[in-house]
C-alpha cells in the first residue's frame, strides 16, 4: 500500500470514529468523559504522514509554508449558528443556562449589526464564571461556547483548553509564569477553561497561584480579541475567587449558575445513555432506579449529578455482564440489551 492509499485509509477510519464520537458527545460532556483517544491518535498519524510527504527534500529549492499559511491550516470551518442553537436546546435540563446562552448570542449578533451601521457598540466582554456542583454540565457548555464564539467570528479557532491548578502552577519561584504562558498559547483563538479556579488563590506561604492569576489577567488584556477565559467551580468559592482581585472583578462580569439535575432529568440521562449503547431498562428496574437516584442525589458532591448517573450506568452494565456470564440460559438479543432491577441494585451498592 503506497502512502497516498495509507492516508485515505486512515482518513476513512477517522470519519468512522468521529461519527461515533459525535453521536456520544452530548452524553460524554454531561458525564465528564474524556475525548476519544482513538480519534486523536488517528488525526496525529495522518498529520505525521502528510507532513512527511509535504516536507521539502534536501536537494530541492522549494520554499516552505509561512506562519500565516500554517495558522490557516489549523483553523476549523465555522459551524452554522442555528445548528449550534439546536444542539443547545437538545441538551437535557439546563433551562436557565439555555436562555442565558441564547440571550448572549442575540446580544452579540445585534452588536455586530450596529457595528456594520457604524453605530456605537459596547465593548464585548465575553469571559465567564460558571458556578455549580460537579456534573452539572459546565464543561459541556464551555465547549459549546467556544464553538459558538467561533461561529460568530469572535474567536479564530474555537477550541477548548481545559485545565486545573496543576496545569498552571509550578512548585518553584519563576516557573509558574512560564507554565501558565504555555497553556495560554494553546488556548489562543479559543476558550481557556479553568476548573476549580478558586484553588489558584491559596494564600499559604510559598504558593504561586497568584502568579498564575496575574499571568492570565495579562494574557486576557494582551489577547482580548482572540481569547476567552471561563473559570468554574462551587458557587461560594467562585464568588470568593472573583472578589479576591480587582483585575478579576473587572474582567469577569458574566455569571452562569448551573443547577443540580432533577430526578426526572437524571432518569432521562440514564435513558439516553441506554439508547446510545444499545441497552434498555426492564419494567421493574425503572422504579428502583428512580428510588436510588432520589437517595444518592441528596449527596450532591459525592454522587456528582450527571456524572454520577454515568458511573451508575457503567457499573450496571458490568453487573449485567457478570450475571449473564454466570447464567446457563441461552443468550438472546433481548437478554443482552436488558438491565434488570438486580443489575441496578448491585451497581448502586458500588457507585
């Protein structure tokens, strides 16, 4: 197989993996699952082969690509904003967040129209504070906002770079600024999403979190036209974080609070996960699942909302696999698809 055929084969595999990945994106975002590593590896393989083919040979006089052409190659096509709105409305729950995002989109579009008619427009401040308990969809909406800003022409690329304190703060004097700057470079053209951002203001001696904050604030000022920062965490701690620094207060003036999912919404998330993976609940299992969710959701921090639902689902299918493996009953499609009350109860004990 020559190199061209190898590239085509890998690209076809990418399309297949990416299609599967996209079908699961909403659920994966809700439950905090990482991006599919197979898709990333395939992209890297194609990029490596393509780069080798495109590289100039030592005995030729061809010129190499400019930084401008390399930047264009990195940029992705803009998605249709109406498609992104439909995706937003398709998410389970998050009604208040949906309204706020729709309102923000309307405001940006009107500002663009005013600018086109040479009318005064307020300065767009699009940095945000997301507050809420774990598993309430903050990462999912941050990823969508990056794509929305790209669609509306606010950001040049629209990628999301998700980090926490460990990715920004070093253990020795003078290292944190460099570490944070490298993260910012990756986020340029997109959204830098800082989870549990309040951990950056640990006021103990020899802590370098403030150095990271100062570096981020400078980057927000220097790259105001092509960088959005979203900070996230528990509501009380995020308020303390924002009010700890005048620079943070002046740059973060958009707040979105993510409420906990209701029992009905968590049941819908479980059903969605079943549908995506080819499972179904037995009739008597649904009432048991509802009872379990009502009990576990009282411990919001421990259970984790939609993330807890994902964990419960994964343990339930593992219990089903153990049960069917031990059974001498002939396997049928229906048996392979059905999660029983026993599967749910066994999963709940381990979740």
